C-alpha cells in the first residue's frame, strides 16, 4: 500500500504586479497553475541553496564565455526551456548610446516609456492597448519585462528625464 504524504496549504500575500508577473510566467511556460510555478521556482531555489552550501558559486555567463569554461553544472528546468528559444515575442533590443532596456516591436517606444505613460494616465493594460493601438499581449509582455528589470528601466527613465531638463531653456 502506498504511503500518503501530508500536504499543507501555504498562503502568501503578493502585490498585484507580482501576481501579474506570475500569471505571465505561467502562460509563457505553459504551466497549469500558480502551484506549478511555485514548485518550479522552489526546485530552482533548492538547487541554488545546495550548490552554495557545497561551497560552489552560482553564476550567470554569456554563451561565448561558457564555451571557454571546462567544467560546470547547469540548472535545467524543463518548463524554462521553451523561453531559451523564444525570448520576447513583442519586445526587441535596439542599439542606443546609453539605453539597454527593450523597445516595443514596431514602435519607437521603450518599455519604460510605455510604463510611464500607463502610470501617468492611470491606464490598465487593456486601456493602454486600446489607447495606443497595441496588442494586449505586447502590453502584458512589456509589463512582465518591467517587473523583471524594474531597476534598469526606472534608472533609464530618470536619465531620460534629466536629459530632457538639460535641453530645455530656462524661462
């Protein structure tokens, strides 16, 4: 007879923006539920902790650098593999002297500019998509990107604002 494993319900309070990011990851990873996302995340966290406790360092390398490394362990989460091939459907990198954040594909607009517009006008993703004639999925992908890269995007928005102030003549 198989032994039953006790299950426990865990409740966590999460801000709306994090829930939006979680739901976007669930969709992009083709997971069934937030519980599946939690299990994938917890599995990655346990691997990181185990490696750290074993005296190893967990690092991130670009593909070119990795090719020069003789020995390494790689975290492999099956659910993440599709994202390796399809990074962003609606966002694109563009060369720029100082910006590193992504742009909305087909628009001369950064993720930060979209987010700033949405905040300034108190727009929901649906309203932003309609007002700016964007696919709703593009807005959602941009918001998920923003959630992951908030520090970069916010820093670049501040930089952009300071550059605009420098160019304006004093009244």
